[in-house]
C-alpha cells in the first residue's frame, strides 16, 4: 500500500492528464457574426425572463452578513439628498 504522498502524486497526474486531453479536444462554439450583436430590444425581454419568483419561506438568513439596517434617524438623513 502506497503512502499518502504517492496517492496524491498519482491523483495529480490523472487530473493533469484529463485536463490536457480536454484542452486538446476543445472546440470553441463561435456564433456567426450576425448573431453576436443584437439590438437592445431583442435582448431586454431575455433579461426580464431571468427573474425567478420564490416563496419567502425559502429564504434563510445567514449569520454575520455585511448589510445592516439603519435606525429611523439615519434613514431620514439619507432621504434629504
């Protein structure tokens, strides 16, 4: 049975070989020039359709997030501008 270092070395070789083969066989998919630039009117509906509605019960708060609520005084101060 080989050591952990031997196992890691073998695994690294396998990953590098797989990556090399994927790079060699890579075929980029290039759209025809006329399809690359579209008017904004054709793009905008696509953007609007990317919005997903979810049930609010699915939202989970995460601890120590960087966003903080301001107190009422601080909120009023921001509205003056």
